[in-house]
């Protein structure tokens, strides 16, 4: 029984590889950091964490590109990868969006509560590689009811190099 428990503990610990930062930048009041975690054999999770100024919120990924009635801009983290990588269409987002009413539009606007927003893309390595280069594009806008909104960031490009994928 001790051997099985020890083996289960090893599997649990190896499945929780630590995240490591592969990119960081700040634009228009939002700090963006991209974190990589080896999820399983030849599988990687890339998370973009958008951290606005205290009290500011970000807009939902589900918002149309030009906002709702012109209000807000969606938070986006898009990747273009070489043929050796499959980028899964599934996007994991935390926290969940909430809908707020505005007298400027008939429909409620989906936003994330004030604070950081994490968008995670799942990648699968198709063929072995010692390093992969991905093109990442980020779009977002942050707002605060009292202080207003920052200038939207649209399609900001960054190159990400991933090393050490098993």
C-alpha cells in the first residue's frame, strides 16, 4: 500500500509542473504576462494573464470585436503556430464574466470583475522540437466607472519562443 501511495503522489506532483513566464509587457494600463505549463506529454497550456490597474475591469471574450453598441472591446489572446503544433480551439477563461446594465445600450455588457483575467490556450506538439516560435496577438480594453476607460489595444503582436517541451 505504501508503494502505491508513493506512486500516486509522484504522479500527482509530476502532473503539477510549475508555470513559467515566457513573455511580459504592459500597454495602456494593463500588465500582460504569458505563462507556460507542461500539462502532459507533448501538451502545453499557455495562459495570458491580463492585470489591469486596481479597480479596472476587462471585457468578456464574447463581446463583439467593436464592442456592444460601440461600448467596450473584447479581451483576446490568439496564437498562430507552426505545423508542429496544434492549437486547440477551446479557450479556458477565469473568472467568469458577469453582465452589467448600461443606459447607453439596450443589452447588458459582459465584463469580468475588476482584477486579473486569465485566458488559457491548450497546445499539442505534433512532432518533436527543441524550440517552437509562436505569434501571439492580444486585444483588450480596461475601464473603471469612476475613472473612465483606457485606449483599446488592438491586435498587439508578440513573438513567443517555447523551449523545453517534452
